[in-house]
C-alpha cells in the first residue's frame, strides 16, 4: 500500500495564482523524481470548528483559503529517496513561498486500507 505525505496550509486569497504556479512546478518536480501521485486541493467545505478544524490547525485568517495536499510513494524508504532529490532540485530554490510556512502542518502516513 502507498506511503502518503500530507500537508495543510493557508494561502492568502490574493496569492492563489502564485500558489497555483508554485504547486504546478512542485507537482512536476515530485513526479519527475518518482512520486506515484501528487494532489493539491483548495478547501471547499471546511467549517471552522469549536475546538479543532482544518482552518484552526493552520490559523487561517478570513482572507486565506486552506490547502490540503498529498503525494504518494511506494514506501517510506521510497519517500525518503524522492524527498532527498526534491529538496536538492534547483527549480524549487527560487522565489518566495506565497504562504506562511510556519503555519503549515505536514507528516508521513503509512496506509492501512486502500480501496
């Protein structure tokens, strides 16, 4: 079953186009270096919860949209190999991130059901 890297972040609505361009490049780089899939999504139905929620998790402001994204790999070892190549790729070293990276949450997950 695939290994999954997931992340959630908040993008200012004024920077959505810049984020889309960055995500398109990121997806290309991840796939070229061996990811099995790469998905980027904008929140469409994510209510602000009383205790927990996607918006709360990234401290989303009123002028921001939540992004939930993931990439899949054959295994954690495969992910580690791909990520080393991605992090060394010069194409991702230029430019500023169109979001506050300090509020991004991310992690790796081992699948236990995949239908």
